[in-house]
C-alpha cells in the first residue's frame, strides 16, 4: 500500500472510531436503562471516549463487567454533561468489575442507596499530574450497606481515591491507592474492615473520620489491619475549603473524632509528619453547628504495628506545619503516634480514650492541644493498655 492510500485508510479508521464513540455511549446507556434484574452488561475491550455520565437506577442483581482494567477503558476527559463517570442509585446487589474509568468531571463512580455494592478489579484515575481540578472521589459509595471493594486501584483524586461514607458493613481489601489527597477514607460509617491494602505517595494514607452535618451521625466498629502505609508525603492538592485539605502531607493513618477504631498489624513507614494521628474535631478549627455531633475520638486501640520514619522534618505548610514548627518543635524527631490530648470532661468514664500496645519502634506524644501545647508529654505509660474496641454487630 502506498503512503497516500495508507493515509486515507488511517483517516477512514479515525472517522469510524470517532463515529463509534457516541454510538457506544448510547448503546451502553440503553442497556443500563432496559436491563432486567439479574442481567450482566458486558463492556468490550477498547478505549472509549464518553461525553456524559452513565447511570443505573432502581435495578437489582446487575453486573457491569469489562474485559479487564487494562482493556476496557472509559475516558470522560471531554465530559460535557453530568459529573460522575458512572452513577448507580437505589439498587440491590450491584457488581462493577474489570474496567477502568478515567478523568471524569466529578467522581469516577458514585453509588448511593445501594444494598450490596461490589467493586472488583476496577481502576479509577485522573491522568496527568495530580491537581485540585481533578474530581473529588474515585470510588464513592455513600449511604450504602454491604459494601465490598476488592482489588481496586485509585489514582489522582483531589479528595479520596477510595471513599466510603455514611455506610454500613464495609470491606476494603487488596486495593492500591496513590497520588490522591487521601488514599482510603472511611467516614461516618459503621462496621468496616480495611485490610491488605497498599496506600503510598498520597497526602494521607488511610483516614477514619467522623464529620458534622451529615445524616449518619457517628461511625464506629472500624478495623484497619495488615496494610502497607508508606511514603505518604505528597503535597496536599485538595481544593480550598475541603476538610481533607487540612490533612498534613506526611500522614500515614489519621483518626478524627470517631470511636471504636482498631489499628493493628500494619506497616506504617516513612510518613514524615504523622505515623498515626488521633485528633478531635477541635484541631480543625472549624465551627461546630451540629448539636448531635460528637467531636472527640474514643475507644481507639493501636497495637502490634511496625513504625519507621525518615530522618526528616515534618510538613512546613498549612496550620499543621505551623504547629509543628512553632508549638511542637520536634525538629526531625517527630513521634510516630501523636494524640491531641483533648478529652471529653463530661464522659462517663475517665479512662484514656486511646490504648497503645506492642507497637514496634513507636514513639508517642500527647501534645496537649487543648491547653495550648503547654504540657506536651512523651510518656507512653498512661496510654499503654488493652481495650475491647468492637461492639457486637
């Protein structure tokens, strides 16, 4: 074939592919709308450019299956309609597997009010350098129950790569999260197990938060174990005003104002600011308008973890950076486990809200944040104890 004919063939192929993209979107969306309960929607191999959100609602026992995350790629780089790449609402027993969603305007995959949602072997990402204009969440189940996230990858979210909010009965396992502000976040959620994951090169590796002004008020019964949480020193790129924007670069695990959390058998390595931080909501310096919100952490057990950190200064940026520089003055010898020391004086029990035990290489500090850091203590003896954390489900 001569060069002219070859060029003509390439132009024809390009025109065919360009025409095929809207046809593909229409075909898949029609299948999502017309699917009978119990159906499997198969997505072929290919790199498909989509311009509007896909949606599935009011369906049961539906599987959305690609040919593999390296083979079925749905790109929303030129999205003009909707926010999410894929949105699933008001369903039961939904499975999303073996595909990649890229560069959505908002969240890559959002599921809401779904009982039984499984993400398996799914990649969600924003390509290029991480930036605040990226979508907030990669995987985003909210107000769901029976959530299973398995063998998934999340990259580039300006809030959290893998986020579970206001949900119940949750498993996050064998996942990888990197170049997000938060790698994995469990927020205002109950009965969660987060294990065998690798969170690295995020701003914060794994977060367990309770925040005010949400429908589901309190989370708890959260176990974080057997994870590798390393090198989470990436600069925070969250948009201004986001609560996760307060997470300091160099955070391994952070527990904020939640209860019944067990952190154990993790490797928490080379996170320059906080190996593990346990803090109340008061440290955020945000006003609390929700009268039903409880801002203190309680029943926090941190045991049998392995810690190490670089011989380096913690973050110098933001309010936390100022605190490290001018209040705590740890220099390069930052403790691995830091507790803000703020306690509920009205609590029924006066025992320590946190217990530490058998953490390898761990140094500790109570920074006495409620008393303007006047009595910073590295004495671990007052928090060396065991604690029954989990309540019966």
